[in-house]
C-alpha cells in the first residue's frame, strides 16, 4: 500500500512513475478531484478503504482521468460529476460501485476503458433501469470493453475511419443481456472551394 491518502493534493490525485511493482491505495476518506493522473507501467489500484468512502472525479462541470501508460484500476466507489474525459494511451478499469451525478458524462478520447461494474442501476420487477452516465468513445484507436452488464443513459461510439474506435462485449459471469445502440458519426467531406 502506498501511503494512505498521501496521493491527494490540490484537487488532483497523482499516481506517478515512482513505484516499481503494483500498488494499492486505500480510499479511507471521501476524495473529490478535478484531475486523476496515472503514469506508471506498474498497476495502481484505488481500493475501498474503511467505511465505503467515494472517489468523485469532476467539479460538476469538468474533470479528467489521465492514464498515460499501463493499466490502472478504480475498485473503490466512484462518482463522476460533470463532463469527465479519459485521456492518455493507457487502460482504465472501473470495477467499484458507481453512482454518478445527474447529467454526468465520460468521454474516452484516448486509450482504453474497461467497465467491470454497472454504471447505472439494473431493472427489477418493480422498477426500470436507471443511469445518469452518458458514455462516448471518440478518440482515434480508443476502445471500450464491457466486463459486466451496463445501464447507461446513452452510448455513442464515434469514428472517422475504418478501425478508428471499438467496443468489446465480454460475457458477464451471470446470465443477462446487453442492449447497445451505437452511433457512427462520419465526417462530412466538402470539396475545397474554388475562387
């Protein structure tokens, strides 16, 4: 374990190149950050500490999760607040409980995202599924893997050319179904104007 909550300061969570083996950081207090930075080939895991504390990324308007390299995981409870971007060529795995603020969005503009926990609330016999999270896969070469059933407010996969972005569907461990709507946004080509 890296020092308890020592990675949190000035509105950001910093998980740099300093470790030489995988490490776990326990979330023992609620943390709200505007920016979360992972920059190490070795895996950082932000895990739930005592008392079920939540990591909130974003300030209600904007936020960033940058994964410069490697594969890193958030297994602690996670809330996104506002328009959050996943940047950097690395992989982010979200496996903890998710409860996002109304109107929140996650735009994967680079690298990969693995959703291994439901971003919403599954339907029951008495209630429809609900979700506050809109997910967009927009970066060239960006990918998303669904490692569990998902309830999303909206899902958009943008691509500009063949092979530009992708979505993988991993079968959940329990029986279920995956419903997906993909929107392919093609650029509009206009010939140069002649003067």
